[in-house]
C-alpha cells in the first residue's frame, strides 16, 4: 500500500515550489535574500526534472538514486544561499525547513 504522505515527484516539485513561496510570503514580504533562495530552489528542481526526463528517455530506471542525489544538492545549495550573508535569518530557516519537509514527501518509486 502506498504511503499516503508521499506524493509522486511530478506533482511534488510544483507543490514544493509553491510551498516555499507561501512560506516566504507568510510575513507579508519576500526579501531579496528570500527571493534568491527561492530562485536557487527552483533552478535545482528544474535541473532534477531534466535529469529524470533524460533518464526516462535513455530507458534508465534509477530514479531513486537520481532523486537522493538531487535532494542533497537542493538542500546544500539552498543552505549555501541562505548563509551567503553570514547568517541564516528566521525566515530563511523556515523556508529551508519547509523545503526539507516537502522533499521528504516526494515518492520516487
């Protein structure tokens, strides 16, 4: 039986991006730093989609391995962007936490 908390990755990436934007908007303003963070997440999510599409085209089925690598990259890059100014603000930390929670919901099986 599939895990009800898991969402197929095709749906999850759009949901993930929408979720982090909503998190950034929670206080009524998206700062430049938050915008950069969201932009990095979006770029990495699109890169992941391209990797999956390429793997499908080539007949590969190691999607789980691709996802785990992409997940680590997305979190690492987002954290580096958040730390760029020497500190991670509460709002940036909330976005990072939301990002991780949404990635944990992705079902790549």
